[in-house]
C-alpha cells in the first residue's frame, strides 16, 4: 500500500475529502517522525512499536576495493511488530 492508497482508504472510510484525509495522514506521520527524532518510543497497540536504535561506529571494508573505511556511528528507526498484528498476518485470529 502506498501513501496515496492510504489517503484514499481514509477518505472512503471516514467519508471525507481526499484533501482532509491527506492532511490527517500527513499530520500523523509528521507526529510519529518528530517523536522518533526526539528519541521517544512510539507504540501503536495491536500494531507494533517504533524506537530509535543507536549503532556504534566501526571499521569496515569497501567490498569493491578492499580499502578499510571508517563507518560513523548512526541512529536508525527500528520497528517491532505487535503480537496481535503478527497473529492476524499469520491467520491465527
């Protein structure tokens, strides 16, 4: 499902215009993004949770040249699926 398809689904389900649905979806994603940028954990009951994981820097190797390179520390979003969603995807509920 793309963002456009999600907007259309919200508009149909709630009987609102595409513009209003787009605003709702954008505001939701922006709020989620802001929470993760601040380092907050984000939980959607029955769906899953998001958090930011911190990774240390390390020395890596360029696979093409074999040259040793320094990989900088980084922060990346991580999603953990919720139990209810996992069960529904597997047809268990």
